C-alpha cells in the first residue's frame, strides 16, 4: 500500500509518501513541505498548495491519501487556513479517484508512539525509527505527514474489516416497510 500523508497548512503543508503493509517494515518514498508566502493573496496560496500536491500525486502515484482531520483551535485564522489546505488536498485526491482518509492528531500520535498525547518530538523520533531514517524529517510538518501515512497503513486493514462487518449486520433500512 502506498500512502501520501498530508499535514495541511497554508504556510507549510507537510507531505510524505510511505509504502508498506501492516506488520512489515515500511519504506519512505519521499518527504517534503509545500510552502506559500504569508504575504500572498489567499487564492494564490491555495493554488500553490494545489499545484504542490498535484506534483506529489504525479510523482508518487499513491493508492490512498491520508489527511489530518482539522480540529478546533483557539486561533480561528489558523484553523481556517488549515481547513482550506485540507480541502485542497482532498479535492486533488478526489479528482483522481484516490480514496481519502481523515485521521485526528491524537489518532496519529497513538498509532505511531502509543500515546495520543505524544509531543511533536516523540512523533518525529518514532517516525525516524519506524522508517529507519538517519535523522528526523524537518520541519515537524514533514514528520507529521509521514506519521499520517504510517497511521493509515497500520489502521486501514482493521477499519476496512470493521466497516465490512457493520455492513453485513446492518439491516436494510427499507426492509419490512410498506409504501
């Protein structure tokens, strides 16, 4: 399974591609950051994020895109920019028919470190260890993108089995109804 992880942001949008399957060693295929200048018009910044993500999709051809689920922050401007960058990533994937998964920050931290309250440094250290890298990816947005991809690779099989089980045991909503 090849996954593009996206840590959305307007100034720095972390991107990282990981390949592998749960229970086996994983391989990093690429990591980086799509950057946009703070003093540029919002529409141009979103276009730059879109172009950057499109380049990563072209180059790495992922089977899935894992995006950090936007959560409420105290700074509304920050959360809006994050949400807009997140939407751009989802749009790029959807345009190509690539399935998108959203993972919360605590879900990603728990998958990679064992604790949903892990600090950024712990996440970076575990990403480095799990992918057998010489040093933690910089900036932290890049390491977070790899952590998202790892989380998806490890959690997707279990999530798929759960969804299939629920689908098998959910009665048809219209069954037994008369018109």
